[in-house]
C-alpha cells in the first residue's frame, strides 16, 4: 500500500517549513507568504497527490465538514427530491458532505436519527418537509445550527426557506387575467396549510388588482382521500372541477391547487365535452413534469423552486455555522419566487 503523502513531504519538496505549508493549504488568514511561495507549495502539493486529513482537520477546527438533511418523505418524492439535489450541490461547492435521513414521519426514528447525527458532530442540520407546512423544531436541535426547509416555525427565531405561495398564486391568476379571463374558478383542498392560504390570497390579490370582484361560489373545496396522494388529488380535482363546470354560469378558466388536481379538472372537462384550452383554460401549481407533460395539451403551471430552496437553505446554514450565536433576523425567513411555466393549457376565453 502506498504511503500517504503528508504536510512534511510537501514542506520538504517545496523547501519551506511545515507551518508555512499548513497555513497555505488551510487558507489561514493573516499569515505572511509571498505569492511565489504560495504558488510553489500548491503546485508541489498537487504533484505529490497530497490530500488533507479530514479527521485531523476536524479536531483542529471543531468542524466535521458534514451537514445533515432530515426529512419526512422527501427522498421518496421525485419532484420534491430536487431540494436534496440543490442542497447537495451547494454543500459540495463548499467542500461539505450532505448526510440524508428520511424518517417517513416516524417520530421515534426521527429522535434516534437526530441523536446519532449530533453524536457524529455534524456542523448543522436542514430540517425539511415534503410540503410547505408549519412545524415544531425538535428540542434536541435547539442548540445546533438548524434551518427549516420547505417548512416554517411559529417561532420567528428559527431560520427557514419556503416558497412564496402568495406570489405563486398571484402569478397563476395573473396569467389567466392577461389572457382575458374574468370568471376564474379555483379547485383547492380544505386543509389548513400555508399553501392553501397563500395561493388563495394571491388569487384574491390578482383579481382585486384587475378590478374583478371576488366570488366565493367560484372556490371549490374538495378533500383528497388519502391526503396528498396522486390518485386522491386527481379525484379531488375532478370532483371540484365538475362542480364548478356544471354551474349555471361556469368559469372560463380554472386555477388548480396543484398539478394533480389540474389533471382531474382535465378529466371533468372532457366528460362535459369541453376542450382545453378552447372552451376552458387550466393552470396548475408545482410543475410536476410527469403530470404536466403527460396531459394534452401540456399544462401551464407555477413552479415550486425546490432546487433553489435546497441551495439557499445550505447558504443560510453556512452563515449560521460561521458566526455561532448570531441571532436570526427577518432576513433569515426567506420566501423564494415561484416562476410561471407557460405551456399550452391557457388561451383567451370563448364567447359564452
């Protein structure tokens, strides 16, 4: 087995002290070394194949160079899984390893997993949820740098990164208004979640800005059974859309709580002999590509910024770990924009 190349080897080959090599390779500020010396040390280290001893560095710096992402079910959800990718790539860019724990909502598994991660001295934790909701931060994480991801706490001192649900709802309805629609229905689930509250607020804000009166009869609540499942959401969207589309004065457009409910709305429209977007425009929310690109015509929607949320959560966490004890302020409660993804399901309204 080849001998591991150490700092002493680099120092001998570069003709400098081991302290100089250590300062240069570890980026220690305030230590004098000429540009020529720095370049020589870095070149020699690369030629010799020097790799830093992570364990030794961790003992010196009290940093493990690892962070953890604890989630309920993100790892089993393809579209939300982009949060993991965003976090992982942001961590890797900073030389960090991301450890992933998926608890499937099991409280005991979460407790033991957090205990295990803290014993391994992770530098910080991303506490993530599969969908935007209010959570209570486990007490065991109170003394560890932690950022909530796609979740927020009732405690404003806990940093979080979430989608801007109000802006997303506004963007969806603004798209319909810009195409000339004025009678716009909403299919939504009657669940007390930030997504429902925010998207409906965005809906009402866009209508008010356009001078269109809010009509509660155009809001159709349907419960998905079981909640937040593909089949359940599609069926709920179908029932809600059919109720709105069989009314005496039906809407010319539908804003659906998510893409799966929009797929249900497509089915209801087809049963009633309505074409999309000729007779009815439909817009969804989430940008689940498997859904949006499998329906015909392809579904216009609003994209949840999962990748960006993962990356921003890592950036927040790094800021916390670099300045321990820094009190979180309003700037650590981040809401990221949800951009419109225009496809083919929105057109000007028909003449009824």
